[in-house]
C-alpha cells in the first residue's frame, strides 16, 4: 500500500544542511499494525510527516496506493490527507470551540459532505468509541482519554485506509492508554492499516511489526507476531 | 467546502470573541458613521443654501455696471465703473424687454436712521414698487413705495420689522417722521417679518424710492438691476435681449455684467461640493484607520489560531479554504460594522437638525452606498494580508505551535 524508496530529508539551518532522514526505504502492506520507535531526534516525526503527506521528501520516491506523492501540489496533498489518511496526535489537537460531534465532522466539511450526512456519519463513530452520551460536550469538558477517542473518531470519519498515530498514549494515564490501544488494535482487526510512533515498548509489543530508527536511518525492522 | 459552511465557521470565531470583535467593529462603525454624518451635513448646507437663494425669488438676472470677464460668482458693486447703469436703463428694459416680467433698479448702502433720541445703523435700499414681487418680500402694514413716489423722489420710507421694533417698539410707526442720514422721511409702511437668510437679517433694512436713494447716496448710477423672467427656459433669450437693449444705450459697449441666479447657484454648489468632499475625505481617513484596526486584530487572530489552522490543514483543508475562512471573518467584521455605522450615522443625521437648528442635514443615498462599499472594500483590502498569512502556514509548524 505504501512504498518509500530512498527517502532523504534535509533541513537548512543557517549555513549548514541537517540530514534528518537518509535513504529510508520502507514498504507497508494493507492491514499492517506497525510501531515506529527510536530516540528523540532519530527522525520518527519527520518520517511520520512524510508518510502523512504533511511534508515532502528532499529526494526519493513515495508511492501511496501506487500513486507518486512527492510531486503533488499543496492542494492535492490536502486532498490525500483528507480522504486517505487519519491522524491521531499526542496532544489530541481537537478544535477547542467545537463540540465533540462537530470536531468529528471537520474532515467531512473539507470533503464537501452536506451537514445532514456529516451528522449521520459522525454519530455512529462516536458511539463506536463509546462517547455517544458526550458528543455535545466541548473538548475542555472531556478527559484526556475521551478527547483521544474523539480524535480517533475524527480520524476515521472519512474511512481512510491508513491511520497515523503519533504517541497516541503519550499524554494519557495507563488505563486510558490501554483503552485507546484496544480501540486501535480493534480497528486493525477490521482491516485498517495503522502506523504508531511511540517511545513505549509496551505499545510496541502490541504491534505486529516494529521499526527502529536511529540517526535518520532504519536500524531494525522485525515482525513480532 | 461550501460558502455557507465557511461563513458559519467565521461567524462562530467572531462570536467566540465578542468584546474584541465589538471593539474592532467600532473602528469601522465610527468611520462609516463619520462619513455619512459629515457628508449629510455638507449636503444639508447645499440644500439649505439653494433653498434660501431661490426663496428670494426665482429666475433672477442681476445686471451690474462694469464688465468682468467671468460668468457667475460674486462681484461686489465696484467704484470707478467706466459707464454707469442708470434709472433710465432700468426703465428702458422694463419698457422694451418683453421677455422680462420686471426690471427693478437698486441702490443700497448703510446709513443712520433716527427717531426721537433712538438711532440705528441699518441698510438702506432704494428701489421701485416691483421689488416686492421680484424678491418675494411684501409690505405688512401701510403701503410699499409707489411709482408716484419714485417719479417724485418722495421722502418716504418703508421699515423692516426689526428697524420698526428698535425705533418704535409697539407704537404705530405709520405717518411718523424719521431722520435718514439727516434728511426727513415719512414712514409709509412696515414690511412683513422674514427672518435671517444666508447670515443677513432681511428685517434689518429700510426701503426708499430709488430716486430718493440716489440722492441720499449722492450718485446718479444704480448698483444693480434685478430682472426676472417668468420661465427658466427663457433665461438665455432674456439675456440676449437685455444685452441688445443696454448695448444700444451704451454706445455698443458691453460695459455691464449679467449674472444669472443659476450661475450663482452653480458656483455655490461647486464650493459646497468641494466642502462636502473634503469632509467626506476626512471621515474616510477614520474609516481607513478602522480598516487598519481590522487588519491588526486579524493578524492577532491568525497567530492565536495557528494551531487550529494546522489541525484544519492536517484534516484536509486546502489553502483556499483557510484563506476564505479568514477573509470572510474580516469582511463580516467590516460589513457588520458598516451596517451599524450606517444606521447610527443616518440616525444622527436625522436627529441633529431637531436639536441644533443651524445645522441642517440631508442624508443622500450615494453617501450611504459609498460608505458601505468603502467599508466592504476595507474588509477585503485589510483582510487579504492576514488571510494569506494564515493560508500559507506550514501545517507541521502550525501543529507544533503552542
């Protein structure tokens, strides 16, 4: 489903070029559950941003469902993010002024889905993550675990084939973290491809494949289950 | 993303920050209000002056001795005129210019009028009976100057109400003898009260026969002849006729100046039009300042919502979606401010003349339209920069923004 070939990313910091990723090649098949691990500064986030079409590689080829991504325009990338990729962030990143339901609807707004249909699609997803009673609450009125469940519902609302989670349990207590992991593994069982960036070996242990990054290169890639 | 949705998002953003949005709008409200109010005052002055000028008789032609090359404008009667305009000229016009209803000779100046031990400096106008009709000023008690008085240089005087009150109070003035610049004049009438027009007190005047007036001012010339035509369309032909008759009498020289009331009105309108434009321009500057206020707040708002912009972009918002969101926000602020400003401006323009009667106002549709268009344009102009800044945010940086 995803194919990265010789992806290199360099940033220019004043006079020096800093290489964050060098010659990373990676293939992800439909239905995988992958943990990307590595110390800070290893390039995890950059790799995630490139896979998530938020950033473009300096060189190399990135194919998403056989389509070359690296050359797309900003608007085309936006559309890929909207339809093909769901994001779950460490800090939840919900819109603070909107209710849970409205937050879940946001990706559909940018797909041009009419308001009535948006509701019809958002409500069952909130039910699926166990928040049917709190859907009219604002993020500040929800616990961290509940906020992250709203974020997952939002990531899924356009039925994307790929879900990217950046430290999804990083800001949660262990019980809420466990609930989130259960939801994610459950989704994977339904066929959604999931890539999780994490520090937590416990989270990595729940994934089917672990990729280790160090200094911008893949230093380990083993299938655990 | 459709327009309605974008509008809803923008509107929610405005409502979520009521105080700030209100203050931002206030800048535009004051600007639009000032434009409408000041333009209304300028327009009001124009309408007022037009009304006052035409209230002193319509379709008037004013003939003054001496030639000035310009058409229109005010030309005070000047001394040292090449050739005088005489009572006989006025009589000739009256007899032969058939397009004119009247040709009234005038001399005027100031002089002292005394009755008993009371005295008053006042304006003295020497004229003929037709003056009443031409200038729309009529006698109230007694009688006005008659043709007989003019022919016989009668020492009679008609008083304006103010002069009558000052000298006689409630007493009857008719038949009394007053001293007018050391000559004895008998009061034969008192004018109807008229009030002030264009800063001149029309009631603070006395009228004498034109021939007596010439004697009083020691001149055989007239200061002007006021002619009137029954219809505005005849003005041009009447001018030709006047020129023809007068030039024959003046050795074929055009040594007099003809002013039409229309030309005077035009001049006044031009002056007041410039005044209105200047007032509107000054008010426009405050609208501009209001626009800068919008830009300022929008820049703050974009910065504050950097993270929101990042989230929206990650979820699939295109640059133009973000741009539209902030543009509509800016335009809603300026548009709503514009409408409120119009309502307050028009309201004040209608209320002010009720309390301050020297300040007439006239609300014109074009000033409302201009103020609104301008305020909407301000929203677009000052909204573009912040909205562009928002749209071009890098999603990764924006998501990291704390």
